[in-house]
C-alpha cells in the first residue's frame, strides 16, 4: 500500500478520491494511493498550456505584457505537434489519439511512462524482466518516443520516463512518418515538458508504500522579474524502492530546470536542462522457471530472484534544450527547437539456464538442484543532437481559410559500445551452480572483468523536409495532405584495444525517401466527426542477412477509418477505429542458419513481404 501526502498545484482543487493506480509488474507499489492533504507553496489559477502556446497577457500588467494571439486549449489537449504540426484538436486529427494530462497523472499516481501506457487505449505493456519494458500497439513494438515533439528514443539509454517532468503525454496510434521520418506503424509517444508560468507557485508531494517505497516531488515556479516576462521552473523527483523480489532495489531521480523569457512583443525563448538517473541493484534478467524436472510446477516463492546483489544496470541521461517561438503576425508563427542529449549505461547481470546455456532450467523439487547462472556485461555511451524548425500558419484560397506547415529537421546520434573482457566464454568465463534454489540466499562470487579499450561507434544521421496542410473543402469536410522527404545514413566504426580505427562495417543509407500522408475528416455534428487516413511506412532495420549484408528498410502503409467525438468542452471523448497495416521486407530470424553464426556473434535475419496486421480500437 502506498500513502501519498500530496498537493494540487497551481490552483487545482483537491480531489476527494483517487482511482486505483495500476500496479506495475516490476513491483512498483502504486496500489490504493491515499491523498492525505495538501502542501501547496502557493495557490494560483494557472491553466494548462499547449505546447506551442504563446504567453497570455498578465491582467495586472496589461500595458507591458506582449500582445500576442494566444492559443487557448482546454485541458492542454492540442496535439498538432504530435501528428502533423498542424493546429489540430484530437477530433480534427484523422488518427487515433489519446492524451493523459497532468490532472489524470496526479489523480491516478501515474509515476512512470509504464503506468501511463498500461491505462492507454490500444497499448499493451509487458516486461522481459524488472528493467526491460516492452510497449506494443497494433501488433508492433513502440519505439518512437518524443519529448516536446523531438525524437528521443534510444535502446541504450531508455529511461522509463518519470512523469514528474511532464505536463501531459500525447499518444498517436498508427504510423507517424511526417515528423519521425523513420518509425513503425505502432504508435508515437510524445511527452510534453512542464513550462514556466508567470506567477509564483509550487507544490510538494511525498509518497511512501510497501517494500520500502519512498518518493518526493518538488515543483517550483518562480518569476524572475516583476511582470513575469522572465520566469523559471524547477522540478525534482527522487525515489527509492525495494521489491517483493529478494535483493532487488532501485534508486532513481528526475530533474528539470527551465528558464523562459519574452523577447520583445512577439518572441518567446527558453533554455533548460533535464536529467534522469536509474540505478537498480539485483534486477531480474530473464524469467523465473515455472516447471520442475518431473513436469509439475516448480512452486518457487514469489520473491525468487536469480540475481546476486552485485548485479546492476545503471542508466543516466541528461539533455540540454532550447526553443525559440516567434509570432510573425496573427496568422503565421515560426518555431525552432534543439536538444543535445548525453547518456551512459552499464550492466553486469546474470541469467539462469540448466546444465548448459542451451538447456532450460528444470528444477529437482526434492533437492532444489538444476539451475546454473551465467554472466554478461556491457556498457557504453550515447550522444544525440536534434534540431527542428517549422513555419505554420493560415492562408486564404478559394474563399476559405486553410492551414499549412513547412519544416526541416536533423538528427545525429553516436552510440558507443565499450569492449569488456568476456565473462561468457574463454579463460574468464563465469558461471555458478545454485545448490538449492529453494534456500539460496543470492550468494555467488563476483566475476572478474575489465575494460579492454576496444569499442564500436555507430553513427546515425537523418535529415528531412516535411510539409502538411489542411484544406477546408466545405464547412464540414477537411482534406489533410502531407509528405516528408528523408535522407538517412548509418555506419559502424570499429576500434581495437589500442584505440586505433580498424574499419567500418558495411554502411546503410537511403536518399530522398518519401513518406506520404493523406486524411479526410467530416464533421457529422459539431461534436462528432468521421475520418479516414493513409500513412506511408519507412523503417530502417539494424539486422543483417546470412551474408552479413544489412537488410533494406521496412516499407509499407497504414490505413485507418473511424469516428470520434468530444463533449463537455472536451471533458468527455470517445472514438472507434478500424485499421490495417501492411509491410514488406519485415525482418525475422533466419531459421535456416544457426543463432550467432554471423561474424561477431550476430544472428542472421531475412526480410519477409506481406506482413499484415488488422484490428479495431474503442
């Protein structure tokens, strides 16, 4: 059970009850959250902000405040930056859209992206183990994550995002090639950072729960001058927890610091720093065997964990970001955003097999024998630079007003994988036989390892130009068109133990790849709309075939039709969608070749045409 001493910051009225929070399979004790009271540093009626909103006029300083055309969005539900960069509400977007705002995050104590996605329509969350979540939508894994509309996903530094830093989370199901350039037809998750407000305010929240779960949140908004034209926001959320699993514990903290300023009457600039560190100890790697050698259930206790206390998987990531938003006139605005991210990771882990690494661990229920541990080690670092600039506005044609967005984006990622002395094979190979799994206390000798100095560096470069438009054909019917042209390249450089360059693995590149988008939205009533959309799919793969040649990118299309409605000033929403996804050259394991048969130990893959997924969402 978790007890939470909390607040309803920035003028939100206290809730008298909270819905049951979702319990994550990793052991996060988020059940039965109890609100005991309010610790508010200030009570100020500050509305939720849309991502692209310009500053509202301060009533007490009306003559000095910028006179900008405010973008007012009830509940922070504007999602144009997620799907097409057009100023669209969820009802106007011809794709399935969900938004989890700050009020819902606090009411349900959704402390991580795992908890948010567990309650999202059409999203399935599962775990390899305690530290490796898997998110799926429409039959495919979700790999497209954004922060403030800029790509941020990394397989090496994925942080299981802490929600304390974000005002809302937008989920667009289906392909999103216009903004991501590359991606899958599953979904795009866009996390919108908290932004500074013009008046002083803040909040403190304390949580405590089962298995020594302790968490604090401080959210402080401070104007830096009298009229709030220069303002700041600071958020920090430390967390410590143990688990029902033996020896497992995790320290985590998330931090956000932002300064925002009005530069003249039509320009807003911001700069900030965001960080999240995760440091789990004795995290489970793999699964716990269910069956014994005699075919019956192994009947292991729920607390079973095959990881000694010296195993760990630390991940840390920090991002410096800056934005400039300029209102050109009443119709047009220009925005530029930049992120620079640096992350590091290290893992020392164990996993269980039977007597050999090719046999399953079948347990003798009489003696507890039958499980052998093997070790693995890895680590590295990553840097990522993302730049996005776009112009958006309205224009008149044929007696009607239409919307247009033009943008360019650039992404540079450098992923370094460090070489360690092997603990899986050779003279330093490590393994340990558990004498009795029913009485084992986690004691095992720690393997000896060292950095060798060898490394690989994978460099990915992506540049693109995109355009999207909403054509108002009639009062009820809108046609949405868009396309992105992408240049993409990836290569891996190898370095020996002396740090000398030894060669480049076969590079992959794609030039002038076009990802189209087409949609129709018809207003059946002022509250209800029917829609249809078609989106192109382009997704480079990090797989190689039996000849060690990189597979060509996955290509295909995602089609969707549906109906959606909004009522009570968008306080109530409903939707129904039917979708079909078709992909060619989808990579699967080549079963005609042995696992690990490629140079360097890789497993060969083969591209398959005609991959198809259909379904519906309500």
